[in-house]
């Protein structure tokens, strides 16, 4: 006997192997058993197909010449995921008497009715309700048609699944890229705040330098007075006064060094801000490309092009202001230092105290 394959429709996997076996057994028994009123066993077809709750089967059997039979059924059905086809092979046995069928599958017996055009098997399901599985005479060609339909359905399901996965992946990318751009914008805003804070902090160091320059000027005036009263030379204390002026100039230079350190910090702030702006623009382009891949999908909180451009514009404004302000501070700090050392050199000169101290190099301006 040639084994045929059974086709299960899109209704999903049967609740258990037993149900599948029961379905098969019922079909076999009904097809093979004795006749009821109006037909004989010989009038019963030997090949049946079923279309029961999404399960399609091709059944073939043989009888013992009387009312008993044995047979085989193979059922094909779509998996729970909808993307695969599974098959089950089941052997059945039973008997037919007066249009009734008794079928035994895996030790479980079921009842039904049969005639030359119809099989019906009563199958209890898991909740106790009865499901009637029905079969009609069918050929191998009809079975192949069912199988082709199943394959087409599975192909459609796979395509739909792949499309869904692609859509979800595209949505997740937009969400991820949007989160990255949001982080970038926050980083840029933090950089701007740090830059502005460091620029503002420079003003206190410059104020201290101005104070120390005032002390230098005061001590220089004292040196001038000492020279006027006592003349020049180290023996009368004038050079001690000139030394105080030189020490004051050193304090001013130290303050200028603090301003130089501030300028270095600000320059680094600008470099970091520019780097983060560049990263923001790159990530924003990535986000726009991700959005183009799935038009119309805009998660809540997604930064717009306007948001990105505003952040970039704020950054450039902050950089321009920082460069202008810091270079003004640097120019003033250099001027204070030059004044202090000019006074120290002059104090040494008028007191006849030797060569005055050398002024340190000035602070270089920063760039944007």
C-alpha cells in the first residue's frame, strides 16, 4: 500500500499526538468497515481526505475481507508559529458494522459513522466537548493540492513574519538612534555650561591679578619715596623696597599663570564641545536615514532637525562668546603682568639696585 501524506490547514498544530492519531484512525476505520443500509464494504472508498478544523489528511486502508481493517494516515499541518509544516504518521485499526465505526488508536477507542460518501468521527477534546471530524472520498492529487495550499500559506506567513521583523527592527533603530541624538544634545548642553562656567571663573583670577598689580604699584611708590629721602644704594634700604616691588611682580605673574591655566581649560572645553557637536551632527544624520527607512514612525521625544540645528547654533554662539571674552581677559592679564614687571625693573633702576627681574612670556590667545 502506498503511503500518502495528509495536509493540515492553517488552524495550527493539533492539541496532541493522540488527537492526530484519532483523526487518522477514524478516517481509516470509517473507510474500511462494513456497510450500513444501502451499501456494502466494497462500496466504501479506500482513500479519503479530511478538512476538519484546519487539518487535512489523506487516508488509505485495507480490510481483512470482513468488517475489520487496518490502515495508515499521514497528516500535515502548520506549526503554531505558522512558518513551518509538520507531518504525523499514524497506524489505525478497527471495525465497521451497519454504517458504524469503532476505531482504536494508541489504546483509545472512538466511534463514528460511515457511508460511501461521508465519514464522521466523534473526538472528545481536552475540555470534554465532542468534535466531529469529517472525511470525504479523496485522491492523491487532491491531497497534493492541499499540501500546495499549505506551502503557499506558510510562504505567506514567512513573508509576513519577515516583514514584521524588518519593521520592528527599523522601529527599534529609530528609537535607538533617537536616544543617541538626545544624549548627544544633552552632552552638548553640558559642554556649553562647562565652557561658560570656566570662562566666568577666569574673572576671579584676573581680579586677583589686578589686586596684586595694585600692591606692586603701591610698593613702587614707596620705593620712589625712599629714593627721594635716602638716595640710592643698598645700604639705606632702598633696594629692599625695590625687592618688594619685584616680589609683587612675581605675584602678578603667578596670577597671570592662573589665567593661562583657565585659558587652557577653556580651550579644552571648546575642543570637547566641537567634538560633541560633530558627533551630534553625525548621529542626527544616522537618525534621519533610519526615519527614512520607515516613514511616519516618530517615537515620542524624538529630536527633530530643528532641535539639532538649535543645539548646534547655541554651541557656536557659546564658542564665539567664550573666545571673545577669554581673549579679552588674556589681553588684560598680559597687560597687568607687563605693568608689574616694568615697575619692578624701574624700581631696581631708580634705586641703583642692579638689573631688574625678567618678565615671563605673555599668555597666547585661544581659538574657536
